C-alpha cells in the first residue's frame, strides 16, 4: 500500500532543509527537502543512477550520496551547479581546519574591488571590500576542494550582508545592521566542518554539470530513475533573486527554462486561453520529458514535482498538461499526488482559482 507522508506539503518545500546539516549550507527558496527525496526513493523503489536535470542546490544528489546511490545533476545556473558540487564533495576536515587557522590570522585590508558596479551599491563599502579581500585569498588556496568549501561560505556570507531581502520572486532593498564579515565568514566555515564531522555521507560523489535540461546528453537506456522539480510556471525568476551572487561570483547563464518571460508575463495569446509564457514553458518541458524518456532504462521511473501557474485570468494546471505530454511521448502514468493547493488571486482580492503542486510518477514501460 502506498505511504504518503502527512507532511508532504512541507516536504516539497525547502523549509525542512533549514534545520538539516549540509542541506542548509545555502538557502534556496525554490528547492525541495531531503525528506522528500528519501521518501520518493524508498516509496517508488527507485534504482541508480538517479538523475536530477534541475538539481538546484543538490538536494537530490546529497540524499543519493547519503543512501549510497550514484547520481548525476544538471542545472543551468552556475550558482546552483556550484552549490550542488560544494555540498556533495568528500572533504578532508583536517585540511579545512588548517586553512581556517590561516584565515583566522589574517585581517582584511583593501585588495581592490569587484568590477560589477550595479551590485556594489547594494552593500556597505567596507563589507564588500572585505568580501573581495577574502575572495582573492580563497583563489590562492592550494587544495581545490577546500577552495570550493571556502567559496561557498563566502557566497553565503555575501547574501547575508547584502542590503536586500528576497521577497517572493524579487529582491527588495533593506538596510541591514553592519555585521563583521570576518566573523560571519569564518563562523560559516567552522559550522560546515562541524556538519561534515557529524554527517559527511560516505556514498559515491555525484557528478554535477552546468547544463540545460533540454539538451542533457546521457546514453540511451542508462539511467535508473529521475527525481526532480523543474521551475514552477510563473513562480520565481531565479536570475533576479540571485543576481548578487551571480553578478559577483559567476558569469550569467545563457539559457534557462522559459517559465518566466518578463515582457509577456501579462501578455496573452489571443488564439488560445493560455498565456504565452505557459506555451513556451510546455514546449520546453516537452523537450525535457523526451530527453528523460530516452535516457531512462525500460522500467525506469521519473518522480517530478510540478507547480501550476497562477495568472491574472486563469490557473494553468501544469500537472495534467505534463501528464498528457508524457503519455504522448510513451510514459505510463503511475500516479499524481497533490501535495499542496493554494488560492490564486488577482489584485490580492479576486479569486482566480486553485493552484496545485503535485508529484507526478511516470514510468518508461519495460
Ligand atoms: C525548482 S528548482 C529545483 C530545486 C532543487 N530541487 C533543489 O532542491 O535545490 C529548479 C531549478 O531549475 C533550474 N533551471 C531552470 N532552467 C533550466 C534549464 N533549462 N536546464 C536546467 N536547469 C534549469 C533553476 O536554476 C533551478 O535551480
């Protein structure tokens, strides 16, 4: 008999990860929880290697490592791919501690400035100068893994001291108290070491790629299962809320799923009732599903968390549309489990309809 956890509606969010070591090294609003992945792997008896084509900050990969399963992750965002990698490497904590000691002995001083002027104005000057100082020092760390760990700690510190808060899908300016960068940064590295000592997973290191899920190149019939969650239609625009981290530490990605189209988000396709952005989204998702169908082994399953689209004049039921697409491609629908529902509103007062967040379970027939 199927066991659906009572708290599935929470498990499909990142919130439970906030209290979980390693999962909580970087807060990713749009992620799901490790508990969700553990449940899916056990409930649907998923086989390795497990692929997550939208791996975000590596929740699926970290759980697979913990369960001793091979996994592969892709994300188009260089920030997400980096965080996934940083959270799933094997670390030698002695080496990290030795480096931490060296950093404790340094005092930050002027070492130059980040070139990105747009982002600079969102910080107190001295704090951003300190971040730049550490950024240059991290570059000189010999051990590549230790370097990755320190860089993640610095990126997290940068998000904390920036004078902005992430509200829904946008960044809002908000002055924060001036916190000492050194204390936050080195405190974060120390916490990471403690986490690693407590729960460092012993399973295989996942492979992580910065790549577009629409063109993932994996051998046909080679993958045991997929656990993933694509961007939700019209929900959060990743490149906007992570523009500080992306702007300072990474080159922006070129392609992403068309779940958001700025200019036409409110525009409508008069030939049909569906907003233009939704059409683009389903075209993209069709490519992703076709790809999955190819690389899954016969009998392989895909567990996909999807969210419906809330538009001013209608709700788009992504779950049913995607199931229909998947069936056309050849997948068999095993299940659709509704995890959450919420009211879609126009102008905060007019009820447009109910939006669903669902878990789709598909199978490539044996
Ligand atoms: C809902 S989030 C997944 C979060 C993930 N489950 C986690 O727990 O961290 C969707 C992810 O898809 C990524 N994405 C958007 N377009 C993509 C594309 N074309 N190819 C691969 N990844 C993409 C975004 O960067 C984002 O990290």
